[in-house]
């Protein structure tokens, strides 16, 4: 039976910034940025001839205290190259040694791609708290997303989050990259659905045109409406828009508080459905309201630099 899902620490992941691991200027900028999470990238943003150097500068960044000095609560993820590539094995060892919050596996096609990394981590006695994130960015990855997400179904499973690789999906499928993503959307929704089936988080893909703020705002709004938890980003100028779009809107928070207050009234005790300002409100709405209030509290804590999970 798989009705109850494992409980995971829930963290705000509104804005998740990629940073090419060998880019020292970008690394130096990081302490001043307000992103919820950072993905140090060893994969596609690093040229083959620069891979070894990027890995070394990442090792140094984690070893010399700079990573530890980042704002409290900023989640740290390392994206490795695929284990099947010439760099994947070394990357995994280096990433594990850095003790990040999570390792992001690129181009996950099937559950075996997760299992292979899990096995390799077990052999190095990796801490139980180390999570795995999976890029869903290939046709097979989308088609198998339900089976892949199922790797996160058990207590203690490392798999924690799906990350959409929209540019790879466009490259692999030939789908048109149009504003509003009309033809891509059904695959994005499949990624969200698979993640939710097993309690994982899901992050939307990047918006590459980082000078186009209106376009980014529109795409963040769409991603939020699709159910994503946050957006992956490529440039610091994109953080504020993502934090806004994937944060909790004050009017929705007030509405959630009104629902909780209404169900707490003595006359509504034990009732499954009530009427609130002309709307039917059920206990499932109470659950949604409570979840939103919890999320707002976690975001407030994150914005104050607090560690509260
Ligand atoms: N993280 C942290 N800092 C970043 C950054 C990032 N992703 N992107 C840019 N910056 C910094 C720059 O270092 C620069 O800082 P400086 O003024 O101290 O030198 C500042 O922000 C302004 O950058 P800007 O000049 O506007 O951009 P750029 O030309 O240096 O870089 C990109 C543009 C797209 C190459 C760069 O943003 C980038 O590499 N993004 C991430 C790409 C990536 O990881 N892709 C893989 C996943 S799709
Ligand atoms: Mg990719």
C-alpha cells in the first residue's frame, strides 16, 4: 500500500539559481543573493575542458568556509555530470565530499539512473540527510516520470525534487519554444503530477532571456499556476520575480486564515462542510488553508535568514 507518503522536511524553493561551479565572480556574489536555493553546476554550463578545474574550485569553495558562510537557510545543491559520462564518477565523489543538501542528477531517463547514484552513495557511507534531485529533461524521462518519482515513496528515500530541463526537452523533441509554452505545457504538467503522486517537489525550467523581465514574470505566473513549487533561474536579476510569484499572496493568506478561523468556531465543530461568505468550504479546503499558512511561515522564516525547517 502506498497511500501515505513519507514525510519530508519542507523548504521554500521559490527561486533556485544555477551557478556555473567554476565562475569565481558569481561565487563571490552569492552571499548577497536572496535565492532560496543554489545549484552549483558541473554539467552543461561547464565546457568539457573546464570540468576538472570547476570541480576543484567547488571543492575549495566548500572546504575553505565560503559555502558555510552563505545565508542560513540557503539550500545548496550540486549538479553532477551523468554517471555514464567521463566526469560523472569524479563529480559524484567530489559532490559527496562537499556535503551539500542535495546532489542533482542530470538527464534522468529511468528509475535505474537514481538507483545507480543511490548505490554509489551507499558505498561511500554518505549521510542519510543527503538528498537527490532529478532533472526531467528527456522524452524518456517525461514518459517514465511516474516510475522515477516512485523511487521517493519510502521513508528515508533520498529522492526529493524534480527539476524540469525545458531547454533540453525543446532540443530533444523539436517542440517550438513559444511564449506561454503551449505545446510544452502538457509535459510540464506530467512532471508536476508525477512528483505529487509521491510527495516530491517540482521546479519549473529556466527562462533564458534574462533581460526580458515581463516574459519572466509571465512564465513564473504560469509555472505557479501549473503547480510548480518554484523556478530554476540563471541570473541574479531573476530572483525577485520568482520569489514574488511562488510566494504566498497576502489576500490568499488572509483567506486561508479566515477558513481556519471559521472551522474553529464552536458551531462548526465536527462539520464536514460549511458556508463562508457565499462559498462552500470543505475540510479539504481547511487542509489546503493550513498548508498555505505553514508555507507562509516558512517563507517568512527564510526571508529573515532563519533556519526553521
Ligand atoms: N549566479 C551568481 N551570480 C551571477 C550569475 C549566476 N547565475 N550570473 C551572473 N552573475 C553575476 C555576474 O558574475 C556579475 O557579477 P559581477 O558584476 O560581480 O561580475 C553580475 O551577476 C552581472 O552579470 P551579467 O554581466 O549581467 O551576466 P554575465 O554576462 O556575467 O553572465 C550568463 C550571463 C547567462 C552567462 C550567466 O548569468 C550564467 O552563467 N548563468 C548561469 C548559467 C547556467 O548555470 N546554466 C546551466 C543551467 S540552464
Ligand atoms: Mg539539461
